[in-house]
């Protein structure tokens, strides 16, 4: 069975301030952010991997850099947030579970190895770091059963923060899609998960990867951290 991966790469990356799409930002080892994502996905899932990348800002540059994957176009990339890009991807993807990444995440390949058992069990999850609760990041809390019950930038107090690597199980896709459809254009995709959790009882596990490296590159200091890890 194929492993379906979605990379969200439509945004303009204004906080980092580069003249190219943020996923094409060069890293110290000669790859780009998306290049290391592709390498990590290929290493983890091999020939079974199918990648769908959602593009928008300067999409031609990404298509030229990675011509051998499938693409979806968020034509409203400058007016909408990640919920609309992910919604488009999930509507287009084949049946089954889907792992998705923000297009600016630099991470240890071991993260995907840790994801595999939960993917095999068809359990929806959000990868989290319990050692950090930065103001700019999406944070979470859990309910008595250990499932996520709040997931946003405003959660306080929080148990940790999401790192931008997530999985929706095949059995949960329709529920999550309805949650994304209920989002406002400017919402992050995490709002779609929150809606599905609150309204439909969607069970999403936090997958702790605190001991493994993962950083979303929003600012120059994030890029420096990523390069120090490589």
C-alpha cells in the first residue's frame, strides 16, 4: 500500500524575507529545506511513497526543482492560510491515511521512523515537542484519555508545541475535511483539527519527538538552528 505524503509549500514566507519560496531556502549541507524533506520521506517510505505538494507563491521555481511529484495549486495563496492548502490536498489524495508536513520543517529522519507504528495502526497524530512552548508556535493540551483537546497558538498553559509533521488516519479523513471546510480562510490547519475534535470527537494523539530534532524555519535564528543540526 502506498504512503501518501503532502507538503504544504504555497505560502509567501514573509517572516524569513527571502526572494524565493521558503521551502527552497538553501541549507548548510547544500540541500534546500524541501530537498531534505524529500530525502527523509524517500528514506523512510521508499518506492511506496507518493508525494503531493501544494504550491502557490512562485510555484514555477518549486516545480522546476522537484519535477517528479504531483502538485496542487492554491490559487489564493496570498489570501488564505494552510487550512485551504491542506483541504485541497486531502480532496485530491487517494483513499487512505495521509502524512503532511509544513514546507518549512527541517527534521531528523528518525522522526518518520517514530511515526510509522502509529501510521500502521491508522491512528491520527500530531508530532510534538514537550520541551518548548514558544509564543509564535502552535501549542496543545490533552484530555483525560491522552488525546489532544486544544491546539492553537493561544493555548495557555500548554504541554508543548506542534512541530509541523502530522498524520490523519483513513477513518478520520472525512471528519477532518469537514473541520477544514468550517475554517475561516485565514486559519491554520490546526483549527480544522480543533473543530473536528470539539464537534465530532476526533481522536488525535500527540506523538512526542522531543528527543529528536525538528524546527520550523520562520526566522533567521530558526535557519541557524537547522544548519547547526545538519
